[in-house]
C-alpha cells in the first residue's frame, strides 16, 4: 500500500483522509516538518510516498491525477507531491534540505509540499504536473478562502470531468462522434467491476480474431458477422485506453499490448478476408498483402517524420503556419482528419464493405483510400521539410538510423564508403528501392534481380553511411520498407503457385512486427532492439537479397516453403525478444496519445 503523509492535523470537516484512503493510501500524520521527513524515511522503499498539506481542498480526481499516475517518478498538484520508488531519493534530499533551512518546524506558515516542489525544480528534477482544467486543488490560507474553495468543488462535477478526460483530446471524426460518446461509459462500467485495460485489450483482440474467422468462412452471413464484430472490436479498442485514463492504470505490459494489437487485429482481418475470398474462388492474397504493405509504410512515414522533427531547433515553415491557420477553422480540422483515413474511419469502411460487398471490392476501396491518404500526408510533409529551417539533433539522427533497420551488409559497406556527408541519401535509398522492385516486376525469379538486389544493398549502405540529418532523410526508412516488402510481394506473385502469397504475407507480417516494435521502443526512449537481433534477422537489405537469391535458386514450390520457413524463423526471434523486453522492469510505459493511425 502507498503511504500518504499529512503535514499537520486535518481541518475539522475535511474529507482529505477519506479521499486519500479511497485512492489506496495508508494515511499518516506529521506534527512538524522534521516528523514528515522521518515518516518519509520509514515508508517502505518499494512503495509510493506522498506529502499532502492537511489544509488541502479539492476534488478527489485532482488528487488521483497528481498522486496515482504510475508513469512519472515525481508528480504534484497544489498542496501535494508524490514520489515513486525511483524518485524517493530526490524527494528525500529536497525535504532534508528544506528542514535544514527552516529548522524542521512551522508546518502551518506555508505549504510544505509546495515548498518541496519548488526545491525539486531548483534541483532540476522533472516533476509532472497534470492539467486539472476545472478541477480544484488548493491550500486555502484562511476560513473565507476555504469556504470559497469548497464552493468551487461543489460547483464542478468531479465524475463528469473524469469521464471527459478519459477520452483522447485529439481523435478521428468517427471515433469522436460515434464511439467515444458511449465507450467512455463502458470504460467506467469496466472500472467499477475491477476490469483492467489489459483485459479489455485482450478482449478486443479476441473479438477481432473471431471477426477474421467469420470472414474466412466466405459466406454472406460470415461477412456480415465479421463486419459487426470488427466494429465491436474497435469499440473495445477505444475502451481500453479510456479505461486506462479513467482509472490511471498504465503499465509496461499494457503499453506493449496497446502498441501491437491494433496492427495484429487489422492484418489478421486482412488474412481472414483473403481466406474467405479464396473459399469463393477469388484469389485476393496479393491485394491483402498490398494493403498491409501500404498501411505499414504509411505508419513508417508518420513515425520517421515525427522522430526527425519533434526535437528539432528553429523548426518553422510557411506550410506549418498554414496548417495551424487551417486548424483554427473548425470544419477543416475534421475534413483533414478524415481524409487521412485514421483507424476509426478505416475500420468502419472495412466493416461496412465487408458486410455489403465482396473482399475484392473491400480491398480495392482500402487500397485507393490509403494510397490517397499516404500521398496527401507525405506530400505535405515533404513540403514542410523543404521549406522549414531546422537543425536536427543527434538523437533524431540516431532514431532514423534505428528505424532504417540496416543489417550487417550495409554496416560493413558503409565503413568503406569515402567522402563527406551527402545530401543525396534519400535519392540513393529511392534509386535502390526502385531498382530492386522494378527488376522483380520485370524479370521475376531471375539472377538479374539478384544483381539489382546487390545494387540495392550498396545504395542502401550509401544512404546510411553518414548521420541522417538532411531535410528529407526521414524518407529513408519508409523507402527501405517499401523496397523490402514490395520485392517479397512481387516475387511471391510471380511464383504463381498456391501458397506463395500467403507465405509472403506471413513473412511481411513478421518483419513488420519487428519494425513496429522498434518504433515503440524509440518512443519510450528505450533505444532500438539489440544489435544481435538485427544481425540475426539480416537487416532490410540482407533479407531483400536473401529473398531474391531464394527466388532465383529454387523452384516455385521450394520458394514457397523457403518463405514459410523464413517467416517462422523471423517471427520466433522477434517475438521472443519483444516479449522479453516488454515484460521486463526496464520497459517504458508508452501509451499512444498521438495521431489516430
């Protein structure tokens, strides 16, 4: 149990002790500042400890936001400060210094927790201060101020604010207007019954897998059920995040589940549609794989651009200013969010088309919509990059290098490439990507494609031979993704044998999981996956070269078996390492609050 130390006796009629106990704190009372320091030292080192002014007046949810969020070592609201085990030393040091300066007495003169927060700031410690909005958190100095604060508490519905804050502040049109108005109440229902976000996330995955199984039946009834279940899965997908925000139940395992299950659900559903179509005599595996590749490349564009620019200095451009101006006009915000086909709109479209049409029509619509969205967003970001004056940091360059996923071949060649840094890195990546994919399209399984794949290895090494700080260097990771995935798709299609495209689908899914895993590690400031894993699975250039060699060397049936074996091997390696990392104590509690992809 966490420990909350009240600095002084509670004011008569105050609910602070009961409020803290309702949040899971064991409440102690300190008679003076020296006693508070002693009680902090006596609290178990593995538990959270909080200092709360006994005169505190405010909403319970304000205390919940300030004192129970597990993501931050140090946090505070007016009149209260808390430290998790990793922040205890910093808090204890600030408290001891404050006591030395003040003689360890005088709790009632001003707020000890607020003094400690100031001392922590002076030490350079990062103290999280949640946005309270209309919630009240105050330490009144006299009876009149106390009465005014209590009236302010009574005037604001704590539960209504809590429900509202459970919903993302920025989300898609479909999610905002058709899901969140009722899914937040479902989140509260789950919280009151002791359900965790991880359980809801798992339920969402199971529902989506059942939807994919229904689609795989290939019957009209199965397609209708699949569409309904896909929407139900999305409702649960929204609910898990809202439950986490409603009850502040964040965890490293939850971060991993939330980060990966959305993609697993969507791509499993693509496979279900392809299987259902095959039962009806229509082979759409190429369309399913194409949809997965396009969607994955869209995400890599988002990730790369954001990592390249989020901490850039002098980060300004006329196009960014125009975008901000458009955001000030209400209707343009929703139009711009919808045309990028975020997850809510995309899943709604897939669900409706699955129920009403055929898998082929569903994939055609998905490919057209995602291609338009990708063109729109990528073109806008290219314009921003060309018109802005920004100095990119070493951290951004390292993040792009990690996202590039270059293997031992590119690393070895890059050491021997001479010359100063060049601005042509994106051109090298683009030339290599176009060369290998066009060769695969023109010649299929042929040694000429192997030769062009060798050129791709050389050009990809040239692209990453220097720090990726150029204006358009964020394009390099998505170009590598398009080259690798596209080559696998084309060669599998050219094999023209049953099972080749499903095997290719499995291989791309396994590699894409590795790339998503890399993204969320970087977002959590945990760095890229270990170097041994990247070497073991060959890097993007090694896998691309290997696939072209296997296609040229083996028969179509043997090539299918080789793709299957490669998919299983990659999946086992990346899954074992990913699970090991995300359930470890060092994994970051990353929760996606950004763009609804």
